[in-house]
């Protein structure tokens, strides 16, 4: 399955989950899209619940199905609890860290910055959005990159997450440590995702 490129608001309503992590998409209409959006009262099966949780996490990080499954298999081999390890791998993606540091207002915008070669990791250009960063990596903006757009994004962000350190003047940040579970989206049941893949593998 390819990466979803449609309306994030429509997708959020379908999943009943804020992809943008702001809750704005669900304020006006907290039900599914379409003419039957308010009539979906059927209780989902156990498999349906697991699939929904998987889709929520996959869509949140903008990862296609093949990549998502590969990252899950990496997390399963990690000595850390699988659910937390999976979250940490997703958070260490370059496009996600660019977003977390406030260089872009959305993960899609961050992915575009990376893909167009505007981002440096430890002083070297990396144009692969799925690149997995390590703790201690410094992420910065290339000198010839669109400064105005990034500054506007940085100005709109009040605070960044605790596991990254950002210097807004230099437009650079450091991936200081791996996040803890309480610093990550609380409305995703990763145990359901683990069950989903355990029955698939």
C-alpha cells in the first residue's frame, strides 16, 4: 500500500484520530466522513481494532506499508519492549525529527524539505526521509535553503519536544536522547499493532 497523500482532515475523521496531533481536524465534525459518517455504530471486530491502530500509527508518521512492516521487524529484535522500540524507531526518522524540531509545520512538509536536499545531518546532505538518525546527531538547514519558510515554521512553534534541543537562531537541532513512552501519542494502543503483526508473521 502506498503512502496516503489525500486530505489529512478526512483521514483523521475516518480514523477518529488527529494525524496533525492538534485535534483541530475533529473539533467541527467528530465523526467519519461521507454521507454515512454519523451512522457507523457497528462494533468493530478484534481484527478491525488492531487494523485501525496500525493505520493510525502508520498514517501519523506517513510511512508506507512495506516500510512500516520492515521497521516493526527491526523493533521486534530490539531488547527494549517492542511497542516502545517501534515508537522510538519511527521517531528517529529524519523527516520526523525535522518536524519535531519545528523546521516544518507538518511531517509532509518536513519530508519535502528532506527530499529536496535542504537538510544536513552532521554537516552532510541527506535527502532520504526514512534515514534513521542516532542519538547525538545534529540536524541543520543547508545555507542555500528556503530560510523564510523554515523561520515562519519555527516562530509558530512555542516549544519543541524534550528529547530534541533546538537553536532557532542557527536553525539547527540535536537529537539528544530517545523518547520515553509518556512523551509519545497516548491515544495509540501499540499492543494492538503487535497483535496484528504477530498473527500476520
